[in-house]
């Protein structure tokens, strides 16, 4: 029998295939050099240009850039009035920062279970979590597959709740023909290094609410009047007013230099990622015990990540990850459900068993190597490694 590398066989690849990598071209490099030479490194004309281009791309009225999606989520919740004692509902299968920002506002993160097919918040599990303290729902678009926005917005409307979308995975995704970012009160994007498009670190909030947009613009830069970033330019004034106790959460022109070109390339990235996802699915769909991603009708997946569920082997998911690592295939897990994390257990009493679907998915999920410039050979290697492990360890 073909022995996996972890059992002493030759690894499928000699060179490590990472889980994710940014795709950066000459355009980004030249724009970055231009920025460095311009003398304007922090927030400035390129940041504003990037915001303009981004709002056009998603079809929203306003776009406000930030230094991360985490701060975008924080500022959105804060601006929508989330305060101590309030509750915000979000999926347990998400990244820690989404819940952390709720905690920092003195509010309670109320987790809800996810569906086993898309790993997104299950709308059927939202209403039972609503109390008289609930102020907002924060759905996340796992992997780039939109959450069930119609159902979520209907529940929010019925109970008079705000909806803040965590679209860290969702740049370029669509729901029923509408781009994510054009639908709810506020949508927050991430441009972290491994994301579908990147600014190294960075985030963006889109909204159609002018008042909210003005508030966010002020808050992301110390709470000072919203064009204060110009104060050192020939068009600026030394005078500014502090309108609110704001934060330091602005994007810089160095980040926007990357963002401007990444945004131009985004549709091309998504097209390639769609093809990569199709190839993975073709190669893995008849492997016993592997569940390839579900894509629902009426959505356009943007394929930030490609996550499979693996089951029916003599070894568990953690051991499969180790066996893949020995084959030189990198992976990740999105995510360890937050109700299993010590902080949320200790602070709010969550415990194992609270969210059966999230735990079912977590025990089986593996995110495979996925980035815009990966080759067919990369995908074939990852699939050969999976097949080798499945054959060797099948129960
Ligand atoms: C679902 C989710 N929300 C929020 C974030 C935070 O994004 P950022 O790193 O830009 O703050 C991430 C980051 O990976 C994420 O995956």
C-alpha cells in the first residue's frame, strides 16, 4: 500500500505548499514606491481614491477605510450605539476579533449555531437568542459564501435590530445579485495579508447611511473633524475640532497603494479562485469521507478559502492535518468555535455541547491551500496527498 509520508513514505511534494499567500504584482510594487517617494505616507489622497473605488465596486453610497476589519467592526458597533449591557448575536464559528470587539464595548457576544452546509449562522437559531437586551445581529460570510441575508434582515426588522455584516471573507461575494457591502446597515471587510485582496493589514466599512458614514469617518481618526487628515497639506488648515472621543484606526496611503491595484484585479482573482475551487471539487468529490463545499443558489461565492469536511477515517482531523503537513501540504481550520474558547467559557458560561452543528463541523473541517496564483499542480498535489491519507487510514 502507498505509505503516507508520516508513516515513512516519500512526501507528495518536496516544497511546502502554504495554506495562503498574497498575489502581489509589479503594479502594487510601483505604486508603493511612488507613495514612498511622494512624501505622503499616512492617510491621504490614495486612501480617499481607494475608498471611492471600493464604494463603486460594491455599489454602496459610502466607504470608510480602517486599519483592520477588527476596528471596522468595533467602530460600526460603537457608531450604531452598542453600549454596556447590550447583546449582539453572532455565529460561534467565527474569528475571535468579531466577539472581542463586542466585549470591549461592554456588551455580550451571544453565540448562535451554524448550518452544517455553509458554516454560516443558522437563521433558525437566531430568534431564540433574542432578548430585550439584543441590539444587533452580526452575520459572517464564511469562506466567501454569503449568509442567508433575507432571513437575517427579516428577523432584524421584526425585532428592530441593527445588522452589521462581518465580510472579512466576503469581498466580491454576491447575494441574490447584490454585492456584499450594499445590503445592510454596515458591512466590514478585511484586507489582511492572506485575504482575497490585501493591503497587508486593513479594513473597510461600507454603508448607505450618510449620518453613520460621517460618524465613522470622524471616529476612525481621533474624533476630529473628518477632513483633518489634510491638515499638513497645502489644502489643509491647522485648525480642527474634536467632535467625539475617537480612535486611531485610519488606513494609510501605503496600504491604499496596494488596495487600489488589488481592487482592480479582484474580479480576476475571484475568477481564478472559482476555477481552482472547481478543480478541487472535481478531484475530491468521489473520495469517500470527504465533503466538498456547498454553494447555494442565488449566491456568488468569492472563494476566500476552500474548506472540506473529512470523516470516516481511523485517524481524527488533527492527525489528518499532521499527515498532510508531512506531505508538505499546509492547511488551516476556520474556526475553533468561540464557545469552546477559555475566555468565553469563563466569562459567559458557554460550554462544550452548546452548539452541536458548530462542533460537528469543527471536528471535521480542514481549509486546504488556496490562493489566487496557485497552479493546477499545487491543487493536484494537495488532492493526491488527501487521497493517499484517506486510502491508508480508511476505517
Ligand atoms: C471572520 C473574520 N472576522 C474578522 C476578522 C478580522 O480581520 P482583520 O485581521 O482585518 O482585523 C477576520 C480575520 O481573519 C476574520 O476571519
